[in-house]
């Protein structure tokens, strides 16, 4: 976090035996500004009201969607200059996927830049300002997300459209 980057990793990597609040506190472990940490915890709870309801619940007993919310919230507790989200929709029910992407948009609109790695290309391009298509570790295409969404090659190859 010294460089201002915080990550919500693929697979969430929570502390399953710790509570929601304790996991969020772990996201801020390098900080010493207690009052601002409280503000950030309140921000996380306003973004994810479900977490506020489950403050004392052990992370390992939560649903996949709730765990994803907690992983993103934990990353936000570091107050990043850049938030890295690695596959936030992986393994989630469609209703949680929609909610996660709504919140990703809101976090970005609140001023936090986000680098999103996502295999759900349709949702990613609908959310992003800019997109990059990687093929075997190489950037195959790069453009405005809207232009990529309308690109015939992208539509056929990555979005499954004809």
C-alpha cells in the first residue's frame, strides 16, 4: 500500500475465522489515522449495507457474494489511489454480479480509479472507460470500452454474439 495500490484478489483471500469488522480492520493495518479509518469503515458499510448487518459474523460463514463485498471493502480500507479488482464476479450468482458491478461503478464515481481484470467481458466493457483484450499475456486490442463493445471481432470472439 505504500505506493497507494490496494487489491481485492481473485478468490477473495479473506480471513475466514475473523469477523467482518476484523477483516476490514486488516485492510487498514498500515494506517494510524483512527478517525479517518472510522470514516472509511462507514463508507464501506454504506456501499455494502449487508456487511453492516453482519459486522460480527465470521467471514468464512458468509455467502460468496457477501465475501466478495468484504474483499472489496477490505481493499478500500487501505484508502488506495488505485484499486485492483481481480475477477470480482467469479463464482457469484447473477444477482450478486449485477450488484458488485453497480458498486464498482459507484466506487469509481466517488473518485477511486480502478483496474479491473474480468473474464465477464460484457459486464467489464459496460462498466469500464477503457478496455484491453489480452491473448496469451499480450495486448491484442486496446480502445475505449464502448468502441471495443461495438467492435465486430470482440463481439464475435469474446461476447459470443453473431
